[in-house]
C-alpha cells in the first residue's frame, strides 16, 4: 500500500447539470472515472444539492424524490443572466421549483462550496476504503473553468473551491485550467498523433447549458487558444425547453416533469423519432453550425492555418443524430475537416483535467510589460488628509514568472482611527506614470487598536500596524493577481483582480 501514498491527481469538471471526477492513483496505468459509492454504475454525478429542515445536506444521487433540490447552481456563478424570466419559470416547472434558486441566507459560492465539499469528502472516504489507505495521500486537484466565464465568475468558483476545503491540507495543491485545455489533453492522449505542431484544431463543447466553439493552436509543448469563443446560451437545456413547450401546447400536460421530457428526448437516437423531437433538436443544431461557421470565418480573416480537426465534447455530443448532423454540415463547408468524438464525450473534459495534471508539462513562463506594486498608506506626521504611501514591488519587467508563483512581504501601515484604510495596486511602464488600477479595503474591526503603537499629533491619534501581505500570480483563462493581507494573525483583506501585459515567453 505504500505506493498509494505518493501523490494522486484528481480532475473535476463541475458542470451545470452533471459533475465528472476522474483520478490517477500512483502505480496505476489508467485514468479512473469515479462514481458515487451509492450508485457505482452511474457516471457522472448530478450537480444538485438539497437541504433538510435541520440543515442536513443531500447531494448528487443521494437526493430523494421528495427533497426539493437546488439545480443549475453553477449558472448562478456567472450565467443566470443567460436565461430570461420566462425561461427560468419554464425550467422551474420542468425540473423543480428550487432550480436556479438559493436557500435564504446563502449565496452562490456558499451553495457551490457545500456541493464541492460533499464531493471531496465522499471521494476521500471512498478512496480510503477502496484502496485500504491508512491515511489520505497528497492530492493534486485540477478544476476546469468555462472558456467564456467572466472574471467575477472565476473568482466565485475559486472562492467556492476554497470554502469546500480543498486548500485545507498543506500537502495538497489546487490548480485551474480551461475546459479547452482539458478537452485537447484528452484528445491528444486518446488519439496520439492526431494533432500535429502548427495545426489548428476546433473544439465544439456541446453541454447541458450551452454550446461553445473555439480554435486551438498546437505547439511543440502545449496548445493555446487562438480565437474568441462563439456559441449560444443553450444546449441540452434548450432542447428540453423546446420539448417542454411542445408537450404543454400539443399534449396539454399541465406540468410536464423532466422525466417526461427526457423520455421524449431519448427518442432522438431512433431514426423514426417523432417530428416534434427532431424539430426541437434541429433548432439547436442549426445554431451550433452557425457558431462553427463563425470560427471558420475567423480562420480566413486572421490568416490562421486551416482547421484540420473538429473535436466534439460535452454530453450533447453523445447523440449519434447530433454528431451526424454536425458532421454533414461541416463536410459541406470544408470536406477536409475530420470530426473526432471521444468514446464518451461527457467525460472528456474531466479526464483531460486529470491527464493535464499527470503530464507534468513544464509551466508556461511569462514576463511583464508593466511594473506592479502594492501601495500601503503611511499617514504623515503632519496629519495631512492626503495619504502618502509606501510602494512594494511585486512584478517587474525583465523577470520571469509562472502561474502559482507566490511571494510575501511585511509593511508598516499608519492610519488615523477615523480612516477607511485602503490598499492600492499600482501599475506603470515608465516613471513617473504609476497609475492606481485597483484598491481594496482593510477590515480592522477585529484588531484591538489599544495594543498598537501610536502617536498623538494635533489632537489626532496615528496608529502603526505591521501587515503581512501574500501575493500570487494566477493564470487560467485570464491573468490575475491574488492578495491576502493579515495583521496579528487575522485576515483583514483579500482581493483578486485582472492584470495586463503578462506575456508568454517563447523559448
């Protein structure tokens, strides 16, 4: 059992409707798809959570039919605006009244954090039992992020992951990568040689919530995204809503439940499927093709290498009918593009996340066009209302950085007890052009000011407080700086914000 105490790699694809967790145990050859112990034959796991009257939580497969489940919580991190109020009402009627809702007194990061904590704890306990582990080994956790998420959504997801306890053990590491990178890692592993250096590959992610398309360039060591994402706010859910409308209007079901809709949708694998099912699907296929066509146009406009492969991933890509329709359209547009579908496309991104972690690819190195520094307030002895500040450099042009790189420093902060204490992030290219690009407020409510060194000037008390500042460079879909500020062991500020001018170094 000693070999199983080495590092494990775990990939998690938290989806709008389903969640996939895959892992690689030390000494094992294959990536393993994990399924919930109570439903060992069913993969993936529903992305749902329910709360009992006493605060007890049920999640995934364990939610009983009599328990109102909170579904589509991932959408609340960023995408609730994707559904207009009418669509939200239809989804609630079809799936459940608490879909797209949160319990009172919570927010999206709390609820998603509860779900991910249940996922983590259940997985860890299952591994301990299945592999007869005396204690938990160190884990490298790899989470996927949608390529078109806003910066705020990425922050929300990171906050939920932290709330779920993935950072609690110092021996564990947490990583984030785009769903695009994960999909490409999966294809490269399962069909080696299909991607050649210098080629352009299109990825079409047809999920439960939406369809997205983008282009990836194949480099000698890694792939990179070449174009902006095109797509629609729809996918499997959009098909369900189309079927819902038909069942209500033509079959006069007062409240068609999701199982009725799913039974109708399953007929899309039948060549003799009802016309209304085909119509519901064809509307989405047509929009998917429009999105793919937009990517083909970008190839010509940007003079990129021709697309050689179209990779289909996501749960909707399991449909033979949808795959055939997309392939037919692509062949009409460009007969040299080969369509590739994994063995089980709904698992592709989750497996790719684990593969990316196992590969141990050398981290991308970056340099910066700009200087970045933290400005710490230092009220002067003359008690001027305008703050002076000390400048603490963090990023400097000419140096090399990698995602996850961290640093720390100690600074003295001087302030008046009446002040709102703010720290500022500075950016500049050449002196004296330093600009204040972000700020965050320090919450000193838990700091006992009576224990601080202070001085009395013109009837005003100026306090001195040493703060410990930790910073981290974060590169996933975007580039960002994360800050955590502590004083007397108490966290007084936390901030993450985007940065510009961080460029990959081409060796």
